[in-house]
């Protein structure tokens, strides 16, 4: 049978390709690889069964490991690789049995059984060695891909996305077209044992999108892309995964605008209270971003507008600040503010007059109301950051 090993191997190959229907061994090159590999496999098996000298054990082990690595690099699914080994041994056994039945091969029944046991024992070893090498190579490739992606993301953070040659590689490395709108995400890591965003890639994948993630300077950062980018859908998808402060910003121009989007996402995340897990879009927090970008201006607004209120004793200050918040939420209406505060309308009117006298701001005047709102935002930002409000 050794003299006919190539013909036997080619018949086995044809049978495997027929079952595969071009799914795994899809190109002429891969089919040629399978044919050559099967010829070596069958020749090696028949040589062993015939008791003739074959490779040293160590050499055989290296051949099998090299095969596992090569198949991983060729992108052949591991199931298809192991299936080819199984089919090869099974069909070789069936060929032996058929030759015994037709009298072309004289082999006692107990020896035929022994041959089958040897084939299946060899298959177990082959599958184990090939699988181990295949999985190690896939793990190495995954690690290499992650490093490339993290290095590329780091480049985006540094502003290299505006360099055309660098941006052009986004499709190759991230799987994202350079001109496609993307969302940049920054999630602040405050507890090393608790991710601020729990497995976001799974949720993005369920939306049919693509995301890539990395860690840098105590923050998880990522870039997200999916067809028909919808901010509301993305928010709803990510919200259950939020465990900390998360900022998002849209880069409409694609990769070229990611550096600015990452900066905005990081800043808006930093404006959120540390003890309040929350996801916020930069576009919905523009006043906070403007005030946070200029601490001096922020402090001036608080001091100029709320200074007299903040100098009051704690109980009176707390009551007036609470009333101011309620009035601003209800466009200055004492009736609705009183309902929220569970007090009489006249009480709210009295407090409102106190606020007008102390701040010299009339809530019915648009400019004054804007200054009061900005002062409250600046005050809250300072408190959440551990700074003195004024």
C-alpha cells in the first residue's frame, strides 16, 4: 500500500473537499495544501503500520506542531483541521478493511483490529499536538493584534489621526473606514478591581458595530463605529454596562477628528461626580465643558453671583441653594417649585426675594437666569472635584 500512498491520499483529499463544499479549504492554494498534507499524513501512517523506519518521535512532534501553527496562520478553522485528520484516519482504515474483504490484502482479524487501534491512538496524539500549537498561535496573533490596536489608539489620542498616512491604516488595524463617523469613549478608572464600563465590546457587537479598546492613564478608552450611528441606541446599549464615569463624543469627520473627540469625552467624564456612575455625551454637557476648561472664570462666576449666598450659615445657605435649584428647574415658577419642595408657595416667593437681594439677579431676566444657572453648574463642578466653590 505504501507504493500507492499518493493515490490513496488523493482519494481521501477528494472525499474531504467534497464534504467541505469549499467552506474551509476555499482556494486552490488551500486545496493544494490539504492534498500535500494528506499525502504526507497517509505515507507516514502506512510507514508506521508497515514497521519501516520513519521519523524520530521528536521530529514527528515538531512536524505536527508546525502544521498547527501553519493552519492557524492560513486561517483554516481548527474544527476543519481536526476533521481532516479524523477523516484521513477513518478513510485509511476503511481502505485497509476493504482490501482485506476483497482479498487484496491478507491480514488476520486480530491484526486488523490492532491496526485500527494504532490509527486511533495516533489520531489522539496528532489532534492534541496540532490543537495545542494552533491555539497558541491564535493566542499569539490575538495578543499581537491587540497591541497593534492599542498602539494605534494611542496614536489617535496623540493627534496622529489627522495625518493622512496614519488615518489610512485605520481600516487595516481597527476595521474602521477612516472617513466613517466614530464615537470616542473615555471611562475613568477609580477602582482597579471594578471596570468603569463592563464588557462594552459585547454590547457594541450585538448592535452590529465595531469597537476597539485600550487602557491609558487610569482610563479605559475606546472607539466605536456602526452603520447608521444612532446616539440614543448606543446610549441604551451601553447604559447597563456603566460602573463609573463615562464620557462620549462624536467625531463626525472620522479618524481625523478623534483627538479632539477623545479630549472632550475625557473632560465631560471628569465633570461628573465621582460617586455617581453615569454615561454622558459631550454635546449634552457644553456648559460644564466650557466652565471646566477655565477654572478661573468658573470661580469668578460663583463668587460674583453666589458669593453672598455661600457666606450664609449652613442651614440658611442649604435652604436657599435648594430653592434656587427648584426655581431654575421650573423656569422661575414658585408654584411648581413649592410642589417639588413640599412647602407653601408664599414660602418660595419669600426665599426668591431673598435670593434676588443677595445675588442682585432677577430670575425673570434671561441674562440673569443664565448667570444663575452657570454659577450653580460651576459650584457643583468645584464641589465634585474637591475644590472650593469660589
